């Protein structure tokens, strides 16, 4: 269910985030271009299952402007 929510995101970057469930926690992993996308990914899975802790391990890779 959590992976499906990520895959259905309006943001392409969020659709690339992976998740795995382990010992009562849902771990998010991947690389995202902004903190906004990181927050969107976390919110997408936040209400999937009550009582499950979301551990957002995604990395923000901000591109250099120039």
C-alpha cells in the first residue's frame, strides 16, 4: 500500500522512492531533488497504517545553480 501511494504521486521524483517495512517501521529510501519532495514522500505514506513509524532516509541532492 505504501509503495503504491509513492508510485501514484504527482511528482516524478517521489515515484522513484522505495520503501520497506521492518519491525514496526516503514523505511523510505532514495534520492530527491528538494526537501519539499522529501516531505511529500513522507506525507504520502504517513497514514497508510496507524501505529507504524515512518523513517525517512531519503537523501536530498540539491543541484547547483549556475
